[in-house]
């Protein structure tokens, strides 16, 4: 099996073969309109081993980790975990952080809770 | 009774009211929130990678602390709560992860998911009981129509969080009834506010928060309550709809007569 | 000492080519007990059979060993030869020297050597064989059908038409089942009532059929041909034989707020009611949970208006005991509860309904008299969204829903969509589907008509959430072919809920000792070749209690079950399998181990008086095998710690004798 | 063929409904397997008493294999489940007594699996042959 695919399946713990291609994940995703690749495509493309386009896509940073797709998937595929695994694969590479400490000051306002910053860091950088 | 309490980073800073009133109200209702010594930030969001170990160790440390004290582990912030519960679930169900986490932390007694993690709302419902809140309510918020905002982190994934029906929850509505107010049920109460995307995609967050606020308002609410500082921030930053957002603990304090003006 | 004859068959060259048959016959002559041994070209032929018969007579044989093909081929042939010659057929053993020897070994020396060993093992077994006689039992010429839906009605009618008595037990006050609630039926669109109600009348008027409505089975004992069943006739507080079904009482009943379960709670009925106009039996029933007279003795209006004098507030539940030769389970299905699928807002909006509720909304006898009005405000819905596969095809670890495809939803959804567009052409109809499954006669054509002629919008994708906003329902779902997330403003959302077996089935299966699968569907004796029989003898399956199916399939299965029942009832006596378990009472210690492992509940314990050596008597609890129920698997023989339990025809001693012969 | 090649004695218990029919099918299709396998027909694999297996080893069998219907397919609904549990216990006890676990096996063979039957027997024979003669449980007094 493709090494990238293998790594993603291992990191996510997801069995993409369980997917019956109903598209409910994409039917429920709050970030759908911001995404180039949608949750069901993440599952399908990983299954087919087409991982590089996903790694290059900005869609990775649009997933809000809201678990709606995980909750509602009738096959218990957990698409969010696939998105997370692809994202981790990108940001674990040297110099591929989506967000760096230098970016932060410009993004802040005085009401913004710390939680926003730590969460974004957890999701966008290593 | 005493419980272990994990306040989290934001409650020590931008969301001090959430923290202060949580402690005051609990004490009034007979529960002392004992802050965990030297707790460390949970990281704000649970990392779903099965091979992500280091980012979850601070949670395991807090879980172990509560286990040694034989106490519930309580948090108010929805995000902390979500991270703690999911980490605990992984400690219970993923032996490989549990083995590695224990190796890192080298506790005297390894931790294997023994602690019961509950949210402040579960503390109110299951340990204290909403009836007791009703009895202690001195300022029933009779005329208030309140929309409970669950967001995503309180309920999902329901297999792990196991707090309420993820699609048709009632814990916050029951809480609102207990303090004498009228709950407003609206369809967006369990949809995401936009979360951490607020840092770089205001537009997305604005859309998502707008849907929530509009939906609450259109269904007749004059107030939204939440347990999550980030939800509160995102909802308040959306100017399109004029509806105040307050923390659950603030509202509880008001009902119990503990609110400082 | 047995006098054993050995007969080695050549099977033409099938055996003789790789086994030296003469050498085998010769070798066996020196085996103890063998008084005759020979070989012949075709032992199963008439000449071969005659040869065996001759030898039996001439050599006064008491046991036979036939070295030939598999016993699965000709065991019965040779048993019959034995019986014809006055030897008990169970004194015959077959040594399988064709399939298990000559056909799989090429070397003649090796083949011959193995054939001799196999023959010796058979001789060793025959030495310990004892004559066996199959038990016989009478057949009660009456069948019981549990469930009065279309499956039960059809089964009962077919059995009755063959001239046998049959009883239907139905828990509801009327027969008719789910089909009575439907509006039209696919793919021909005949109205369900028009084709069902004549059958209901027919079954009620058939003199071979008795209907126990508002009744349930509470106890089942006995075995194939001889079941004893207790039926509880629940008190309906109306004398069934007096009530004329005029319906006056139902109009006058002051209690009007009883949820009408026939209309799935979408309107109300009185505390005394007749479920629907064509109910069979057409008699009133009082709901004791709502009737003021029964609750607190205040009212009595129905008794006053009843000119026939049929009301009886003192009626009690009645237990009827009846004997049956065969039992048919036809307990049917229900849509699943949608509590765990509230992303579709079923519990949050009145205008999100199930497909069965949609049937009632379009049925002329339904709560809206057949005018399609949505439940919340009784307005005509302009946009309707149908969602398929709600709770079907879910993964086992998804903690909600069913793993199987419910089979009927694709077709009834196409029907609903088509009928809506036909009656209300100004309505927009959308169907969210994952796959459209239409394997049936004229089924796909039907679905294509919905799309091509009636303009139903089929969208490949699933709905993620239904958002009740104002008086609209925002249906958010994905359109996979267009790669879009849609938000459709709908007035009515119809969910094709998965179907599941009726809750009563599990309890019934326990009573019948009929097995079920993990979904609580009854399992068939063989998925291909015995699809209407349960593995328990005398229990048959009809309709959706065995698995999801539509009406045509249900009716054909009902007929098949009936023919199996008729085949059973046509016999005067049933011959059992004599190779059944048998317990040595003197060795039995009464531990119940055998009773626990028996899959057929064939073993019971009885207290029996034994004479002790000192002339006293003692009562001991010992196992008793019901030979008519025992299927002869032998599980109990291994569970028995005292060695009391053995299996006739496969006794431990016999098998060990074979082991010894093989290992020699 | 070598003259001195060791041929283990193998006793195969086959249930009447699946595995015995599977063995018949192997015959029908002329799928060879060693002649040292001798089949004993039982109604169900759950009829096989651990005693029979001990007896076989006592009388000099070198390997014993039990064949039954696949789980879920038992003619008697649940017999093979009993077999599975009982044999797990028996085989571990035998191993404790010094009978290598390679000498015992439970295999599910359906009536359609003639090829599987023959393959299983070939493989099992090879496996037992590799272990040599069973001397641990054989009762020499029984030897003639």
C-alpha cells in the first residue's frame, strides 16, 4: 500500500472501506462552502491513495473539528479523523506549519480568549 | 463534598466570571471545586491522531490527580471538558496509547482511565440535582426566555461525551427551567460557532455564529447562555443580531443571589 | 455374537480400478463375527440387492457391512434391503470406499489397504449396533398462525383451503396488519384496502378458520405434530358475538382524546373504538386506560346507547388452551424509533414524519381524509423532501440503526413521490438517495416513471440535518453528483425509517424454541433450500418476521409456509429419527447439564421412583429425552458428566470401536 | 516414494452435514489427500467426546482432526460452538500432557469445500508427520 495512505490510516485509526458513499458527512459539514475538497472526498481520496492534492489543499484548515460528521456518519467512519490525519501529516513536516508565533500578534484583538490561540496552534502547527 | 477542578487557561484570564461563579455557586450547593495543583493547559482542542501522545499528557496528568484523590474531575469550559473526556476515553480503549502515555509520565501507579470526568452541568444535574438548584433559587428568572447554546464540544462525539442526546439535548434546557426561566429550543443550538477558525477566517466564523444567533432570536430568545469562552467570543463578535450572550455560571449565580453587581 | 455379512461393491471400475475388491472381501473373512464376505459389480443394482437378500437368508445374517459409495448416496437403499429381508435397517453400516478411498488414492495397494481398514471399522461398529425403531407420534390436524397481517391471512387461507382447521391469533383488535394502513401498493398502484379487505372477509367467513383477535400467545409446549398452546383473549369489554359493529358507541363516547394508533397518533379516537371501517371482526373494543367507566365507574354511556346490549364492563381476560400440529410465525414488522436520529428533527417538528405516517396522510380513511395536508398547520405542502435509508445500512459499531437494507423503502418512496406529483402537480418533490434498489418485476420501470414522467427530483446524497426554521424545514444535504451542499426549504420531510421485527417476536421465539438472528428476525432452517421452515420442527415462518420483504414476496412466502404446513398435517403419524439421545436412568445424577446444552429443549427432568438393592424405594430426579423433539446432534452426550447420556446409532462405544479399528 | 517414509495415523471426525459431505466432494472431484487419513462420521462435531480423542491417541493415532460446519451454519444451530469451546480446553490440556498442539486441530469445512478438505488434510498430515510418532499417550499394552 501507498506509504502516505498507510500513515494516514494508522494516524487516524479509520477504516475507509467502511464508507458506503452516502455523503452525509458533507451534507452536515458547517465548513462545506469554504472547502475545495469536502469530507466525503477526503475519505474517498484517501481510500484511492490520492493524498497529495489533499495535503496541498486549504480545506485542511477549514475543518472546525466540530465532530458533526463523526456523530452523524451511519457507518461510523469518522471523516474528521481523516482530515486531522492529513493535516498532521503536513504540519509534522519541517517548515510546514500553517501558523507561526510571529503571525499571532496581528490576528489578536483584546477580547480574544486564550483558548482560541491554543486551539488554533494545536490544529495548525507543530 | 469535594471534586477535582480543572479550570483551564481561559478561565484564569479572559473568562474569570465563568470561573468565579462556578466556584461560588457550587459551594453554595454543597460542592467544593478543588483546583488541581500545577495543572497544565489541555491544548484547547483534542488532537484526533491516534499517534499523538505528547499533546494529551497534560490531560492524563489531571486525570491521574483526580484518581489519586478519588474524586470526579470537573471542568466548566466545554473545550477542556471535551479534551479531558476524549483523552480519558482513549486511555480506556486504546491500550497502545495508554501504554505509551504511562511510559512518558512514569506514575507510581499507571493510569488506565479510572477517573470519571464530568462537566459542570453534569455536576449540577447528576451530583447536586436540578431540584436542589430550584430550592436554592432566590431570584427566579421568570420573564427570561433563554436559548441554550451547546455548540459542538459539549455533546460530540456522543459515544465519548455521553452527556446527553447529541441531536436533541435537554440538559441545559432543564437547567434553565430549574432557575425559573423559560428555555427556547432552536435548531442551531448544537451547530458549530466557527471555533478556532476565528483566528484566521473571520468571515467563516461570522457566518456560522450569525446562524446561531439569528436562529435563537427568531425563536424568541432574549438571551443566549454558553459554557464555552470561545463560543461566547465568536457569538459576541457577530454584530448582525443583537442578543446578549452570558456564561451559564453567571446566570446561575444571579438566580442563587450570588451575583455581584 | 453378530453374524455379519460383508459386501464389497466394485461400482463398475470406480472402486475396482484402485481397490482390489476381491482382496478386501477376502481379508474381511477373517474378521471376528464375519460369516460371509463377497464382492459384486454393482451392489446397488437389483441383482446386487438380490445377492444381499439371498446371503441374509442363507447365512442367517444379523448385521451388514456394505463397502461402497458414500452413505449419503445409498445408505437408505441398503437399509431398505435389510428391512425387506427381516433385519432391522439400523443394523447396516456403510464403509465409504469410493469417495474416501478409491477416488482419492491412485495406488492400488494403498487403496486396498485403506479399504480394508475402513471395512474393519464398519464391522467393529456393526458388532455394537442394536435394532432401532423410529418413534411415531400423532399429528393434531390443526394449525396456528401467529399474526393476522397479510402474511398470516394468506397462510391461514391456503391451509384452510386444503381442508385443515387453522386459528389466527392477532394482538390488535382487528386483523389486517400493516397492509391495512397503507394507501396504494407498488408497482401497480392498486389500493391496499381494495385488495386486502376482501381477503379479510374471506378469512373471517371461512369455516375452517377461527380468528382470535385482541389475543396473544402466552405459552407453547409440546413438539411437532403435538403443540399445546395457551392463548390469552384480552378483555375487550364488548361481547364479540353480540356486537353488531354499528359504531354508535364510538360516536357517543365522551372521551375523545385517545391517540388513534391506527393513524399512528396523528388524530384521536374514543375510549371505545373500532380501528377502521372494514375491521375484522367488526366489533368495538374499550381501551381500559382511557375509559372513565372502567377507571372510576363514572359514565356508562356506551352501554346505554348499545341497542344490542353488547357492552360488558365486567369482562375478564380469558385463557384458551388448544392443540396444534404446526405453528406459523407471522409477527411482522414495525418502523424503528427515530429517537436516535434527531438530526432529522423528527421529535422537534410535527412536519417531519415517517413514511408510514405519510401513508395515513394520503389514505382516504386517514386523519386528513386523504388530502395531503401537513400535520402542523394543515396546509398543503408545496415542497416535500423524502430521505431514504434512515436507520438502514448502519454499521454495527455506529450504535444506532440497523445493519441491513430494509428493502421496501426505495419502492414505497418512489410510490409516494409519484403519487404526490400525480395528485398535486404544483408540488416539488425531492428524494435523497444513496442507491436506488429496485430488483423486482416492474420495479425499476416504476422508479424510472417517477423520474421521467412525474418529474421527481432524485438527488444522490444524504441529508445531514433538518433545521425547522419558522414554518419551513431547511433540509441540508449533499448532492454528490453536483458536488454541492444543498439547502432546500421544505414544507414536509418524510423519513424512510428502517423496519425491524415486531417486539413480540423475541418472546415468541423463546416460547417456540425457534432461533433468531442478531436483528431478531427468525432464522430459516436453510437460507436457500428451506426458507420458510424454522430449524425447529413444526415451526414455520411467514412474512417479514423472517426478514424485510414487500407484499408480493410476503404472499408467496405465506403460500410456501402453508404448503409446508399442509404437508405436515396431511400425515397421520410422524416417523422420527431413531438416532436420538437416550439417558441411562441408573447412571443419571440429575445434574441438568444435558438440559442446558440441548438446542431443542428436548430434555426435561422427571422425578422417578427407583427400587434400591435393599428393597426400599427412592425418588430420584433423572433426565428424560423427548424422542420426538430430539434431533440427534449429541451435544448432551458430551456434556453429561456421569456418562448416562448416549446417542443411539452413534453410541460412544460404537465410535470408540471405530477408533480402535482405525488405529490398529 | 521412499520406503521408510513415516506415515502418521490420522483420525478425522467429520460431521454428517457439512464436513463429511465436503470429504465426499473432495472424492467426487478426485482431489487427493493422504490415505492415512481415516474418517469417522458423527452427526455433529459436538458429538465428539474428548474421550474419543484421548482413545485415539491411546491407540496410537499420531494426529486427530475434527471437522464441522462453519460457525453459524451448524445443522443443529449451535453444536459447533460447543465443539469450539470444548476442544480449546481439551487441546490445551493435551498440550500440557505433552501432545503438541500441532497434532490436534478443529477445522470448519462446508459441504461445498471439497478443495479445502483435501488441502487441510494434506497440510495437517505434513504437519503431524514432521512431529514424528506420538509416543506420549500411546498405550503400548494395546499394541498387538
